């Protein structure tokens, strides 16, 4: 399997081979590439970055992100829940927009001030 590593700006072209229980990675220029490839093969995760609606005319959408990574196969479930959110208070960077998304302890945080 080929993947482009997204762990650092180098964007290494990884070749990932599974040999029994062993994951062999080539093409990486740093340790992060090996860690990324193994994570992708065993349990791929992502940080969700998106926007949510607000009640404010001067700031109708608020940029947000998950505070921690979420399982790749649950992203659409998270997005369905996130799309229901409407912010009704002024927030600062890092403020919690939603807590315990999907009951999995994942927080959604603001990435800009409104």
C-alpha cells in the first residue's frame, strides 16, 4: 500500500507492507513516517476541523476542531452531531464548544475568537 505521510511537511511517499503481524515501512525520512504508517494500518485517526453555526449576524460561522483525534470510521457520525450545534455565546480560542461528542469524551473547541 502506498500513502503520503502527513505527519510533517516533508510529505514522504510511504510504501507499507504487512507481513504477518509485522508492518514494514519504507520511503520515510523520519520516525514519524513509521508511526504514521502503523497508525494508518491499525487504527486510522484524524482531527476534525470544520465550522459550526452561530446566532451572531457579524460572525455566522465559527471555526472549530476536535481537541483530540477521532477514529476515521466515525467521522461522519461526529459530523452529524457537530452540524446540529448552534453557538449562542461569545467564545475565545480554545473555549469548549461541545463536550463529550458521541459520548466518547471528545471535545469540540473554538479555533478563533468571536
